[in-house]
């Protein structure tokens, strides 16, 4: 199986490296593995939905 680094995933998904790290920490990427201080993200992993986008719907302010 091929894996991506946090940097590669961030470029592919057009988000910051910090966001990808947070997704990994929260377990929102299926099949992610941690090796020491580095994350290995499966090359075919899908970008998780941004939780901030649903906040408005939850609060009743669908924008």
C-alpha cells in the first residue's frame, strides 16, 4: 500500500499541514498510521469534511 506524508496530503487536499495533522489526531482519516512523530496517510484516503462548515447548520444559520 502506498502512503502519503502530511505535506503531500495537505497539497492534494488544498489545506494546511496543521489541518491534516489534526485530522490524523482525531482519527478522521481511515487507515492512518503513526510512526514515531510522523503520520503515514494511505494514498487513496479521502479528505474528511471540514467540521466548521456544519456549525452554521447546527446553530440554525444555514449560510
